[in-house]
C-alpha cells in the first residue's frame, strides 16, 4: 500500500465512497493462481496466511483513508504465500565451493542408495525384531558388523547427531566424575554448542590441562585422580592453530592411562580411507592407537544421513546402549537403513558410496574445462576464473583445494544478482567476494547441470539489455 498520512477525520460522504471490502477468503482459495500454493502448503495453511494478511491490511492506517481502491490484493496474497513457501525445505544448487555445507543440508544422499532402502521404509520392517527366532532384536541391525569391517571397531552405537554422541558418552561414562580436556580443545561449534557447557549439562567436572597452543601427554597423565573417568580429545572442527603449537602423542596417552580412565576422541568428520586430508587422523588410525571410543558424524565425509556414530570398545558401547538417554537420542529406521546400505556399498567400493567431498574434489579436476565451456556460452556476461574449494561442515578446516568457477559480470550490483539467484525456481546459491558474483563449479552435482544452465540462460537473457537498478 502507498504510505500516506491518515486524515484527522473523515466525513461521512468521503467514507461512503471508499471501498473497504476485501475479497472473500473462500473465493480466493478457488482462484487458479493459488492452486499450486494450496497443493504445496495445504489449504489450512493458505487460509490462515490470507486471514493474517487481511488482518494486517485492515490495521494499516492507509486502509482507513483509501480502503482497497488502489490495492492489488491478489499480488499481496501471492507474495505472502510465496514467502511462506520459501521457508519449506526444497532443492537448491550448491555453487558455494563448500562441499559439505551445513546450511545446505551437508551431504546429499546418493539416489541409488536412497532408492535401495525405499521398500524397507515404505512398508513394515524388522527394526526391532530378530527374524531368526521372532524375539525382540537390536535396532543396530547389521551396523556393528559393517563398522567393524569398515574401520576395525569392536562395536558401535548410532544416535541422531554427533553432538548427541558427545553428550551420551559423557553422561553415560563420566557423570559425577572428572573429564580431562585440553584448553586448546574447549571449542564452540555452530548453534552455540560449547564443550564446557556440554560437560556441565552431562554432570561431569571439567579438568583443564595444557595451554591454548600446547598440550602434552604429561599434562593429561599428571592430571589424573581416582575420580577421573575420561580423557576427552576434541577435533578443532571449524578452525586451526598454526605456529608455536604442540599436541600430545595419542598412542602414548592411551598406553599410559590407568584402567579406570577411558580415552575418547570426538573426531567429528568421519574420515576413514580418504586420501585428500593428509593432516587429519583417520578413524581406523585412532582405534589402532588404542583409543577406547571415537565419535563422528554420518553426514560429513561419509556421505550418509545426519547421525552420530560412536565406535570402539564393545563393553563401553553396551553401557551407552543401556543408558536411559539412549531412547532420547536414537535415530529411526530411515537413518539406520541408509547407513547400512551406504556402508555395504562403501565396503564393496561402489562409486555410489563415495562421499560428496571426494566427489567435489574429483569434479574440481575437470572444473576448468566446464567453467570455460559455460563462460563461452554466456560470453560477455561470464568469465572462467580460478577459485578454491573446501570440504566444509566443520571438517578439515585448514585445507583448500584449487578448482574453477564462473564470475558473472552482469550489469548492476553483484549482491542484488546473488539475491535474485536465490529467488529462482531452484535457487542457485553462490557468493560475493570483492564485489564479484562467483559460482563455484566444483560443488555442482552432475544432476544439477541441466537446471543450472537453463536457469542461467533465462536469467542472463533477462538482463542482456537491462541494468539492475
């Protein structure tokens, strides 16, 4: 509505000429332009959206002086529904250069793996039933056996994310006792998840050792008391320290710990046999060093669904599984069946089980040719440029990898174009750096290419002779 100062008073004659009548909601719901939103949002949600919109209109000062005479009600209705629909989860195209992007759902599930578990999840299944004797079974199914073959762990417990893994381990194994953590590993990750806070919530007493940049094996060993339950080592996740630093020899710590103290590693990423992160310690290597438990995510390097996996000592895993909090954190059959299928195919070296980070690094090798091909397609409005990509998702923060992408040189402001690309039917998510709009080709999935090209064709064509104001 146009914003004007309302009159101090309105004569009865002027009021009589103003149309205060908004359309009936039931009639609007029958409008063909709203049919898609009714289908996508549901009829009750669209109805409530219209009611809220009409209430807002009636409360606006302009409505008293102008009514709906100059108001395009249908445009406001469609815009309200459209804005609501944008909040629904939907497919986007990742052109950010971050392969495991937390804001974009981390790792996409491979279509072949997804289809492989369709029948298990669209019918009944044996989630807690032993088919051998008909008695109650273990929800983990084949996962413990698969993880043993994959990384050499004796057993495993699966929860709904890695934050839950850390909390469950602390609560079940160290509540009321001391947990030793290096000062350099008392980190905070996204969403305000702080290691000291989690220790406090789980009922543990934090014992700090070392300094921000240097912690030695002796620091851990010398801090142990009869009330110590655990040494917890935490991956720094989303930052790295360089320069005058020193970390302990983990195998030395494991060998010197008394029997009543567990060594637990929050490894985070799930790196196993991947070769692109030489600075990272893999899950099998941690277990070979004598670590009792490792905690990691299912939806980062592995390429599975969101899950937290705790792997290692069978005795400790059984304690975790029996903890009352386990019922709070346990995942459902969709997550468990996807992890099972993923690990089966990973053990069979099936290309479908390669994680999205490895896929992006493989695509980076051919990204220059692809970027040059597309830059030629859009000529004066795009250039192929060298870029860098990251694994992302709080994994391998210190390593970047060379690749190529596109710099869009459309008329107007780069940020406005970035915002406009997010408004496309399938949003394209790029980034702006030094006032340049960049689209990283390496993190585009192969299945994105056709849509990416078609949408940019239309978008660039619309700006060929128009400067964005």
